[in-house]
């Protein structure tokens, strides 16, 4: 895909902690996305810029989905428009199905990525990682009441 991505060893370490690293494949590979549930310390680290997306500290990840305070999504999309759409759709579905109640963070590394995030309701977030975007959590009807 011609993009820098976390090393296979780093992805394995993330998966051991979170129990849910995901990817989209094709032939050739269309893209990869990492869904990383964050601990309270991890959410703060993303917001203050001390989080390392390619190899996060274990304390920044929510162990096996416990005490999830946020989610970081790393998306590496393929060269075609269809591949990019497939990867972004998969990431958006995962976000809404599993992590709607917590803030979701992603970086807008390309203009196309920034446009996609804006269309999904993400907003730029100053003060954290470069090109950081966030979509704050959604409250359910019972939480809003």
C-alpha cells in the first residue's frame, strides 16, 4: 500500500492487550485498520499528545475491553476509491456498533482522510497529536435522561 504502518510485532502486542485488532483485506490488500480501545490514561495521552499510535504503552490500552474511556482508530487505506470506502465503512461501523458511548480519535494524514472524517462527524482537536480528529461519544436515551 506504500504507507508506513505499525510493525507486525507492535500490532501483535496491541492485540494481546485489547483482544481486538482488526483489518480489511482484499487481493491485493485494500487497507488495514486498527481499533484500539483506550484506558482513561490512554484517552488523556491522545488528547495531550503523548500517545504513540504505532506502538502505544500497554497502560494506554483498555485490557481486553475493560474500562474503555475512548478508542483510537488507525486507518491505512488502499490506492483505489473503492478500497478507501471499504476501509472507512468498516471503521465507522465498528465505531458505532462497539464504541458509540466513548470518544473516538483518528489522525487525518491526507486531505481525503480529513474529508472522510468530517463527513462522519469528526472535528479537528487541537493540542494533541498532529492532525488529530475526534468524535465525542454519543449518549443513549437512558444516559441523556
